C-alpha cells in the first residue's frame, strides 16, 4: 500500500514507518519538526527513515490548510495513519492554543483531505487521557468519556467525534486508537522513562508524583506498532448490531470504530521505577510530590475488542522493554557510566 504517516519524525510515527517499509509498503512521511522537544532526536529518527527505499518525507504543518489541500490533491496515498498532534497533558495547561491549532484545526484538514481524495481508511491517534475522571477499571470503549480533565484529553475526544461525523456524512472509514503510555527505544524526552533515566544517570533526584501511587498501562513500542498495522489493514465497517436505542460508544452505523491499544497489564509506578533501577544498576533518589493538575492516578486498558477484531497480542514484559530502552539510551547518548 501507499500510506501517509503524519508525525513520521515522532516516536510512534517513526517506528510505524519502519514497520510498514519492512513489509513492502510505500510511506509518505509528514512532520513539521516543531521544538516541543529536542528536534535533534526527531531528525535522527528521520535520518534512519530517509535512507530506506520506499520512504519519502515532506516537512509540512497539518494546520496549514493550503499545503494540506495540495498534498491530498496529488492522490498519491490510499490510506492514512494520523499521529501528528500536540502531545502532553501538562503542556496543555500552559500552551492551550497549540492544541487547538494542531489537534483541532490540523485534524480538520486531515478529515477534509481524506474525504476529497478517496482515502480507503483513516487510522488516527486518540488517547487514554479521554477517560479523564473515570475510576472504573479497566477502561472500556463501551463506556462514555464525557469528563476530560485536560485540554489535551478534550481535543482527542473531539477528534473521535469529528471523525464520526465524516464517517457518517461521507462514508469515510475511520478508526481511532486510544494509546496507553507508550515506551521504548527512541522514545519521547518528555515521558517519565526518558526523564527518569536521564536524571538517575546524572545523579539527580527524580520527581515521583502522586507520592508514587500511580498505575500505568505501560505498552512497549513494538506491541503498539503491531496493533496499529493490524488495525490499518482491518478497514472500519458499519456495525450491523448497533442500536440507536442503546448506542455503543465505540461503534456506529457508520464505518467508524474506537479501540483501546495498551498492554492490559497496569504496572504500579514504583514497580516501574524498580525495573529501571535494575536495568541501570543504580538506585534513584526520589522526590515524592502530590498529584499534578490534569493528571489521573491510574490507567488500565480493556483491549478485548482489539484482540477480537485484529488478534492484537501485546506480550513484551516491562523489564524487557525497559532494558531495551536503557541499552538504546546508553548507545545513542554514548553513556558508559
């Protein structure tokens, strides 16, 4: 297939692009290389991709409507995986307009492009953050998600609703994936594993929020990518069992689906830190702090729908995944201590 991957210089986007190239697909990668985190890391991910046959890259901002219209007008891709977004719960507290531009205006441009260029299937990134104030575990796509606690989460919920509208009005097959804490080699510097590793190796204390009483459904990057590829191949279709009297929030009469994509194995934060300490061979000095605004204490994905529909099977143990990240980090940053 010819696949457009937005956010191709990002953590998940780069890993997904490699996986698609490995199986013989052609990939058009799109990214604006913004400075939300170290651009050099994005450029390094991109350099590995641009050396591979079948990969093309264009530096574009998805919020640039004329540029996106011109891109889709070429009709040189048949499916789209939309991963470009302004990420981060905490950043949304101080930079709200960035989320409107990237996550709402940008997503509108993606939908319009898919509509007018006959895209066969749009797969896009939602987030576990949409569950907001929920405490009923595991989080299920069959439950409503109407109480977000951050603008980032609200923007991702809005994406799901916008996609449904286009699926309903124009028959655009669309699938939203609610990602649960993704980690692994080439990961994002604003995520806890990267920050903790950096600080522990530098002999600095790590900030442990909610006094360490978090649980997260940490999911290894290879497991995530395999799930995305399987979902891309499984084109969303109308649900013949959907009832307007008892509507299922995860499906529709339109060709539209929502899935959780996680490990289905929540890990206590202190256990996660312990695994990192073992991989690094040193103990962390911990600075215990209260829960941050916009954050949630626990995440736990019910992935039964994704298992049923695409045979999704996340199987990377947390210790293995962390050891692989640490090995990559030491090599990439030439850390020998």
